[in-house]
C-alpha cells in the first residue's frame, strides 16, 4: 500500500512539473513503471479528481484540485508564525540582527525581530514605526507597491542624517535600483553608520505584504559580505513567501539604531 501511494505521488508530481499534457507511455518510461501500472494509477487519480484525460488525444494532465487544497491550507496563514523560524535561521547564518516589517500608512512597523550578539548602540523595538523611505525594509515594500504608496510615504519624509533622501526623484531612482537588484539597501539614512539589506515577502496572491532585513554596522552590512548577506536575505524572503502560499513563476524558456533597517 505504501509503495502504491508513493508511486501515485511520483506520478502526480511528474504531471505537475510537465509544461504540457503527457502520454501514458512517456510517464511509464520516465517513472520506470509498467504501462498497466501507470494506467491504474492514472485511473485512480482521475476518479479522485487530481488528473484529467483528454478523450480526443488520450493525453493526461493535472487538475486544479491540488491548488485548491493548497489554498485552503494557506488562507489563514499567520505571517509571524510562518516567518519566525526563517528569521532565526537567517540570524544564525548571517550573524547579524534580523527584522520583519509591514506597511502602515507611509511607515514600516516592526512586527518581529531576532537580535544578534553584535554590539550595537541602537535596538529595534517591536511595534515601532519608521518612515518607509529611510530604511531598507520600507524600500523593499515601496519598490513593489503601487505608486500611490510612495505618494503617502513622501509625506512622512524628513531628514535624519546627511544621507537621507528627501527629494522624490532621488527616492524613485533608489527604488528602481532596488527592483533591478531584487533587494533594498539602507546606507545610513535613518541612523548614521547603521545600515540594512531587505527583501520583499509576498502572499499567495503575489502581493508584497512584508519585508525582512539584516541590519547592523556599516562595515558589517555593506562591507565584504554585502553580496553574501543580500543573497541570504533574498533567499529567506522567498522561503517565507513560499510558506505563505506564493508560487514563483518559472522562468520562460527561450525559443532557441532604533529601527535601523
């Protein structure tokens, strides 16, 4: 029985991974199973509603039942519950403090954090609010939100350090660079010498609902490990997004401080 279930799941996964409907003989060859065995499995999966067969071509393809079941699992997913283990893992891997932030009327609000043993003069407080344009978490949200969000955020702008951007055109250019890189950077725009790298978190609809950041001293965050920390942060954000139910589109084939981050 256990082997039959495993074969059925392997078959279903093969169909899901396929870019097009499959023939029974192709599936038999790929899975190393006899054609009668594959036929019985496909028949059972069809009865259960996971697979459909085109009568005209005899090709098999998966239905949306798996997606429907997955949607039921993630519809009530809690962001902090899902993100917590990923934040701790990112803190351990990077050796830096980590934050989770959400958007609130032109500000970011910190809803979770993990502090590293790094000596810092500023500490994040859960529940605190910071103008979104001056920190990496805010930029990681704004870069993928509607332009109207930036209209609101610019109303909250004031100068905190010599590096704070107060002109809209400078902020827009920075957000464009954020989109190109896939992550946002705070170069000390909220607290002198305190920097951060952040990436967006998406929900199952693809909307950006939060951001996570590593933050610390300028030499630690924007020094030799900058690219490594950015890659870690982007990877962690993708993991959280996936846990939230977001399915990233496969690349198309060619025809040929206080809240310092």
